[in-house]
C-alpha cells in the first residue's frame, strides 16, 4: 500500500518545492498530478526525484484526452505515470438521462483503448453527481461502469457519501473495478466550515479504519491518495492524515 497526495490539495500553498519537501518529510512516497503541475513536466519530475517521490497517477481533463491525447501522453511519460485518470465533467456538459450517460461512457471506453495502446491504465474519478438519481431512478455511475467495461475506477469515497450512497455497497458490488482510492474525510456537522465541510483524514465522520480494511481485502488498489479540496493549512492536513491512515 502506497500513500499518495493529490497535489490539487496544495494549490494554494506554493511554492511546489516546499510542498514536495513537506510531503516527503511527512512520509509520503507518491503524489498524484493535475493540470497545475504540468507546465514543465521535466522540471517537475526533477523536483519529485529530489524529494524521493513518484507520480504513478495523474488527472487529465476529458477535452485533452479526446482532442490532444499526444500531449497528455507526453506529460504522463515525462512524469513517470502508469495510470491516467479523468476526474470530472462540468455541469453544463453532463448528460441528463440514461442514454446520455451511456454515450458518455462510450467516450470513456474509447479513451481507455488509447491509453492501453500507449501502455497506461485509465480510470474515472467520481464526485457526487454520479450518484444522484436520474428520472428513471438509475444513477450515472452504473451507466459509466456498465457502458465502459474496461474502465478502472478511482473511487472518491467521501464524494460518494456526499452523493447519498453507501461506500460499502459500491465497494462490494464493484471491487474488481477499483484501481485507486481517494482518501478524503467529511467534517462533522457545523465543523470545517472554512474548509468546505471537509476535514483531515481520520478526524471526520468517514469510517476510514473500517473502509481501508475492506478496500485492502476486496480490491487490487495499492495507491491511496489523500485529498482535501480546500484545506486552511496544507501541512497540518498532510501530516495528520498520513498519521491516521498509517495507524489503521
């Protein structure tokens, strides 16, 4: 099991040299990339190497993966990735019915074929909207997984919970699809108001002790990526979160 950090969590705590040093000193061995660190992949790779960090996974927008795949593949190669993940689709681009989500899944399946042909795994990273019921009672995540049978799942457990679903049910039903885990925690009611209702991992309401045990036993995921979308103190979040999960 490898402890990683989604670097989006540190976007407001620059420079990156300090962020990577903090993560290395806290005990992380990996990070996950996103667009904010892709401007000069070779230079960023040098900073990773200097801090003993690897970047096995990274987030790429669907527009780049469909329209500029060569650019995405070049970034992934320079940074040493083995998994490319698509993290989001904007509200104005989201399908509104089953047929639309099936078409969206077909797009993901086509991207996955290109990724595999280039030597990479491919996964979808969820938020909460994938678990909101459509007019026929189904939820988009079902159509994504069924309509893209080769797609991996980077499960974001806290967003799944915010979407109104039970992570144990989804893990139990789709364990074979889960390739990476996003480890995020939800603050108790009335807390974390200046952090969008999130908390340091192990200090919120998500049963990470039990869920990590379940994920370890049921899935092949080996990369566990800490994330907090809006921390008010990134160094505190990084240190307290890894201390919690290492105790599980």
